[in-house]
C-alpha cells in the first residue's frame, strides 16, 4: 500500500509540474499577443486574467487529501487518478480554444463531480437535464466546471444541508443553479471567477452571462453558440 501511495502521489506531482509549466508558457505567449495588439484589442487582458485563474490550487490539495483516504481501495484510487488526469489534460488542450462543444464540457463536469463526490459522498450531487441534440452547441472552455466549483466553494455541504447543482437547457441558454446555503466562514479565493467568465463571454460572443439571486436560489444563465 505504501508503494502504491508513493506511485500515485508521484504521478500527481508530475501532472501538476507539467500543467504548471505549460500554463506558464501559455501565459507568456498570451501576454506577448496582448502587448502587440493592445491598441486594437485592450479587452484581451481579461482573457489572460481568466486563464490565470482557471485552476484553483486548493482544489488540487483537496484532491490529494481525498486520494489519501482512498489508498486502501486501489480500484477507487485508480479511478480517482484517471478522473483527475482527464481534467488536467482537458485544461491543457482547451487553453488555446475560445469555444468547445457542450458535450466536452459535460464530460469534464462528470469527472469533476466524481472527485467532489469522493469528498462529500451523498451530500453532493449534480443534476443534468440537457437533451443530446444540444450537445454540439458551443461554450467557452471550463465555464460549467467553474460554476460548479463556485457552488461547492461558497455553499455549506453537510448531512443536514446537502448540495445539488442543476444544469439544464432552456430557450437557447444553459442554466446552472443551486440552492443558496452560504458557508459560515468565507471561502478562500480571489472572487474573480464569475467576473472573468463574464469578460470572456463578452470578448468572444459580445454577450454577457446573467447572474440571478432570488428565493434562496443562485442561478447563472449562459448563452450558447451553435456548433460549426
């Protein structure tokens, strides 16, 4: 078991170092582009800021803690590593893309949900109701994952207050909703995730996301683009 733990942790460290290196290169390249086009497209600076804030380092550390609890169950630990690896591979592959298919984003959310449920078990759930005929429509990469992560970060999740995040399609938009049950302690983070997502949408689509808080419910409405 100790040998397996060392192997798994080594794999995760390698993944983290590789992702960090690639992202640094991406940021440098993006910064150069922004500088060259600054007079024409000053709004590109918000895209760079969004890329910098996509990966939450606290999520990785929480994942490592969850993995430690799974070491005695090699099958679950192996599945956990596969889901985590898929997530970081997706992040690497999507940083150069303005839009991805809704199908790809939902697959990412499924992997992310698996990791979160490992920590919270039946206290957390994702309810997705989107007809497959809409799966080729497009959305900015990591948009759905960011909103799910935002819900987990800012809401209490417990036996008495389980959290369900609903993702559904309506009238050409994707909605991500959850019941408001704020944590008693403020979550760590910059708080810029939703702001950056809105800026990315406007930069790419000249549209904004819509954030609504009403009847103890938090809802974000995302425009969709028809796939090519």
